[in-house]
């Protein structure tokens, strides 16, 4: 009896969808671990500041820590009054204790930690620890801080929806003085016209003037303008601009209000040729003076040629030429043997004899080519002069 194979029961296989779900469930713990750092970075995106103490008195010290800043960025730490993290520093850095601020550079991860002395700001509290970048793109962060014993006052009322905009082309006014030609700081006035496009007046606005040279980031300085711009009104504003001493080349002057750059103005500064002329003259005068001094020293210390000292060490008798004796008479008048125009005193006649002898000996010693017989002598008769008897 043969058995015929009957129909086999179908083998159950796992669905591909179920396999995919099982694989995802198995990888879920690993995915959660990998996603955790990314979530924390997203939560801490942007600069942040934390303080070791929320309150301290004058003379104390706190530690300021931060994270999320640019790598190797230069930051300034200040204690500012009349400020909150929501409204920022009202009045700019004029409300901060600038003299007691501290600078710090972030590490490669954008973090820092720095001790800051507690001082009283010029404005009353509420106060903050203000941290801002010094160069490059501006970033800032504020942390609430209370200075114990410092006065407290309400913040000034907000001006509403006032909004300033530049309505005309900016320009630089002023000329360089003679001192600028010798390296004094160049100075100008930035003139521009602003209009209030908002619905509330703007009182005593604080602008920022930035000067940039070449590819460098602008250096910002605060300039406050005293006055009020009513809604829909306009006003002409002049703010001083000054560069460093000896500055020259192409500069860019920028005007910023709040966080918005309103205008930019180029400024070409000439070279201080007076400084160049000074250095050129200095390079010519100093070597000449050194050369003259060196020549004088060489003239003093150089050796003298042999025999040159003999002519300078002669006796006084050799340097003094003896007077010519005209006669041997004893009268007070002219001698009969004296020619007209020649007179000889009695005293000079008596002194001439020893001096002549001394001169003969000195001459004989100095001039060895004379023999004793051929040397000049006073005992030999002199030739008769014309007109003598």
C-alpha cells in the first residue's frame, strides 16, 4: 500500500515589519545615549554665565563662570547697576564699575572661570554681572547679582516704541592740526541726521562709534547724545571720533544704535610726515655727532711722532729772542753806534749777555750739527751797519 504525500502545513515566517521593530527596540538604548549630548548642547546653546554667590558686600570676591562662548575669545567682566537681564545695562557702561573690571580669555571649548572683586557701581541696584566680548562679533550675557549695602532704586521708565533711523548721508567734519602732522591723534566729528519712526519719544540716546582699520573688527566706544527726539521728528547729531596717536591709512567709521548698525563712513588719514622727518634727521645727526666725538678721542690717544716733543720742551731762553745790542755807552740818549730807529735800554743790554749765553748753549744742545767753534757767539764783532760810525 503506497502512501501518497498529503499537503504539508505552511511554515510560519516572521514578518519583515516585526523584524524591523525588534531591531529598533534593541537599538533604542544606544540611540538614547548618543542623542543625550546633542540635546544638552541644544539646551545650552548661546553664551551663559553663572556666579558662585548671588550676594556679597564691597571688598568681597566672587567667581564668575561661563560656557557657550566663542573659543579663545576675550571677554570683559563688570558689575553694573541699574540693570536687569531682561532690559540689559541701562545707560551703557556708564552704569558699571569699569575701574574694577576683569578680562578673561575663553578656552578652546568656549568656557571660562574668573574671580571678580565686588565693588559698588556708580548707579543703584538692581545690579548684574555683565559679561561681553571685547573684539569680533558682539556677544553678551548678564547674571543677577546683589551688592550688599548698595542703594536700590527703580529702573527708569522705558521710552516705549521709539525707533531711530538715519535719514541723511553721514559725513565727517573737521580738519587736522599741525600737531597731527607730528603724530597727534586725528579727530573728527561724525555728523548725521536721525528720525524717530516710533510712537514714543527717545530721550538721551546712547550711540556706539566703531573705528576699523583694514580687516580688523571695529573698536566700539559709547557716545551719549543729550536731547529728546519726539515721535515723527528728526534731529541732527554730532559725535566726536578720535583715532590713536600716529594712525594713518584707510579707516571705516561705523555708527550703531542698540544692536543695529545705522551707517558707515570711510575715513582716509594721511601719514604723519613730521615723524618721518624727525627720524630722518635723527639718523643723520646722531652718526655725525658720534663721528666727531670718535675723531676727537682718536686725536687725543694717537701716538706722537718721534722728536716732536723737543720743540715744545725748550727753555724760556730759547723761546725768547734776545734783543740786539746797539752799543756799550752809558748815556740815556741814543748811542752813536745805533742806527736811526733802533734804541737799546741799559737794562736790556745787561740782561742780554747771560741770556745770549744760555741761548747759545741751548742751541748747541738742540742743534748738534753746530760745532763749538762754529756756533754763534756774542764775543765776535758784528758787521758794521749802514749809517753807523
